[in-house]
């Protein structure tokens, strides 16, 4: 068949390549297409009832015709295009990029977790400092209250002392009664304490 189609009438020298490639999807689908075309041609010949046989490369027996006849019974499958070298390299790069992206995300996540822990530690430290400041403020308030109580006590004692040391000879009768009543209250309060 090759010799008939070749203008220099050379024979086909790459049979070993043909034997390998004829099993590939691309060529199997092509053989199915060729078989369909051949079938259609035969139908046309029958319909027109031409009995004359025209010579064509298809009429001669060839390994392609044998395979085409065998494939003719099988349903036609769509061609499966194999992935090219560029496409496979791109997919490989994308896979590598995905791994790099995942690593970068993991690093960022670890950094975020570390920063969150640091923030939490700082927050706890500020909380502890706030508690300490509050405790110190309570202590200061207690001391202030104690100081104010002492000052009030000292002021009360000063007033009581003045009442107790009043010169009764210079007082009128009502002032004398008031002074005696106050002195009795002071004495009663001091006896209870």
C-alpha cells in the first residue's frame, strides 16, 4: 500500500514503529474512522451496482485493512488525546506550586498561632498587673479609711476633752445642764469601749 502511494515507489521501512503505534488510542480511533469510510464506500458501490473494481490502495490487503475489519465490529470510542509534554510540565509545576502554597500557608498559620499565644500571654500579664493595682488600691483605701478614722477619733477626743474641761462656774443654768448631760454621755461611751 505504501509503495503504491509513494511517488518514488519505495517500500515502507518503519514497520517496527507501526507495530508499536497501531495500538495507541489515537491510531485506533483513526483506524475506526477509516473502516467506517471503507464501509460507506462499499455501500455506495452496492447501491450504484457497480461491478467494476477500481484499484485503490484500500483494495490491496494490508495490515491496516485487517485491523480495520477487526475494529469494524467494535463501537467507535472518542479519541483520547494524550497529555503533551508542556501540559504535563505545567501540571507538575502547578502541583509543586500547590505544595509551596500549602507550605507558605502552614508557615503563616504557625506564625499566627505564635502571635496569638504571645497576645494571650500579654493579655494575661496585663490582667495580673490590673489585679495587683486593684489590690494596692484596696490597701491604700483601707489605710486612708484607717487614717481618716484615727483623725475622726482624734477630733472627737479633742471635742470631748473640751467638754470635760469646761469651767462650770462661768456657765448659766441651761448651759450647765447641757454640759453635765454631755459629760455623762462621754463617760458612758468611754466605759462601753
